[in-house]
């Protein structure tokens, strides 16, 4: 049986959506749809080629070694317990500002993004240590929950990020250049969230009231400086060790990830409970996360391989290039499709499905690949925030106190999704926000 490329496109993407809505794991849905697509389209002989693509190309990619190492680094730091202490130090530093607790969430989340990069863990931890105090002091429910979810999602954008590593392995852009290109947009989004908190708490003081004076006066300047030095500087050393080695050209992404694991393990030994059981559980959790990513990679490689051999790539390419508005219209369509896919898929599936289709189109149109990849990374922030499958909503709901309803969380993300869209507009108008730092890198 050899159906037309147009029909194959409908069958494969329709089957993908049906499988996901039925609740099946993404990796198995992708692989299953690939097998069905091979029978209906290019023929089962294509499956032999796909095995070579998976094990001969994807699994032989040296860059992908950095993924399990960065995941392990994140798990060691997360299990060290330094996050709670870092939050307490930053909370005292910003206690004299309206919305100080919400600002603390943004600052600590940015630091966590640059050290752990695990969205679920960041949101869950910040939800447990920050949400109850904010609600206790009378913070607006929408501001409290929204800032935790949006700031926690920065972990997939601010380097080192396993999403950026996966993107680099599927594009001609190096990991180092992609890390450098995403750094300014990630910090800019964090700054926009902080500015939003400051403005809304100034316009509506009830949204972020001051912490009671007696609590603000309970810590001396000397004690505060000691806390900052003890609990904020160590994670900063991890950030500088990894990104510094990478940006200066001293180490590759894989080598920098190994440096990160070593520093994170030292922090775990200093701040953690140093129990063998905890260390073993950390290794198990890192292995589970790595396995999930790699299984999706295998399924997506099979899916895109069948889709390409069946002529589906040409169908999508013709559709995009025929859009009114030329290059701008095509760009808007592709970024909009990423935004829509984010409502149903996680970032892993979106990257592995969209990049083999979109990047050849981008190269045909002569658009800077680095700029486009980072733009997609920024848009993918919304994949955790937009219903119905906004994972950040469910991460926070799982640790939120009684009284925080799912509808409250849906409403809370709206201003932050708007800020992400505004950031995309700014980066489209001023592309040097993405390309400026990579142009200064050694060897770029």
C-alpha cells in the first residue's frame, strides 16, 4: 500500500494526536505510528534504514553524552538541600521590597535554571518552600502561583539546558553557541518577570505586601552576608565552572557537563545528608530521566524517518513556503505551530518532531539557524504553561495547599505567557539579543 504524501501526513499526525489523547507514552506512540506509517506509505523496507539511523547516527552522537551528565548534575544539586537555604538568604535580602517574596522566587528560579535545569523539580521545590509563605503574608493567589510556574520553566532555556543540547544535536549550531545565544533571552525573561512583579505590586500594593517589620529586623547585615556567601556563592561556582569552561573554549559541552557533575557532587557532599541511600536514589532518578529522553529520541527518529521517506517533509515545506507574507509569514506560521504543539506535547517531542522538518526550510529561506533555534526555545517556555497539558500547572497543583484550584493556575499563567510573546517580538526586532554573545565566543 502506498498512499499519497498528503494522506500520509494526515494519518501520521492524526494518529499521534489520538495516541496522546488516549494517554499512551509519547515514545511508544511515535514508534507505533511510524510502523503504521511505513505500512501505508513508503513500505516496511524503510524500517531497516531507520534502525541504522537510530543506532548508527543518533546513539553515536558524542554531544548527547552531555544529557545524562547534566541530568545527574541537576539531581545531585537538587538533593543537596541547598535550594531551601538559598531561598532563605535571598528572601532576607529582598525583604524590604513590595513583592519581595515573589522577586525571591524569580531570582532563585534563575539560579536553579542555571544549575539544575529540571522544570518539574524546580516548580515543586519552589511551590513547597515559597507558595505557603506568600499566601500566608497575603500575596495575591494568581501572582504567587504564576510567578512560581513561569520562573520554574526557565530551566529549559537558561544554559546549561538539556533541551538546548538536544536542539544542538539536531541542528548545525554548536552547543556552546546555542548556550551563549540562549543566555541573554533567558536572563531577559527573568528580568521581565521581576519587573512585572515590581510594577504590579507598586500599582496594586495588596498583591505583594511587605513582610512584617519584626521578621525583617531579625537578621543583622553580617548574618545576611554570611548566609549569601555560604548558600548562594557555591551554586554560582557551579554556574561559572560549567559555562565559563564552555564559553572560553576550554572544554566542550560534554567535558563541561563532567565538570558540572564533579562540582555538584561536592556540593551534595557538603550540604546533603551524605547517605549512600540518597546518593543511590539520585543515580536512579537521573537514569529514569535519561531513559525517558532517549526513548522519545528513538521513537521520534523512527517517526520523522518514515515521514520523510513517504514525502511528508515536502508537503510541509510547500505549505510553509506558500504562506502569504513570504519569509515573515513562514516564520510566524512555524513559531505558531510550535506554540500550538506545546499545548499537547512536551518539549522533547516537539524538538525531535519539528527540527527535521523546519530546519531545512529555514536554511532554504536563508534565516540564521542560531536565531531561529533560540526563538523556538523561547516559545517552548509556553509548552509548560498552556492548557490542556501544561505540565507546570500539574507540578504546582501537586504540592499546592488546599484552596489553590486548577482554574486559578490557568488564570495565573496568562500574564506570563503574554510576557513570553512580548520577548519573542523583541528578539525578532532586535536579533542581536540572541546573536550578540555567540559572536564574541572563542571559536564561533
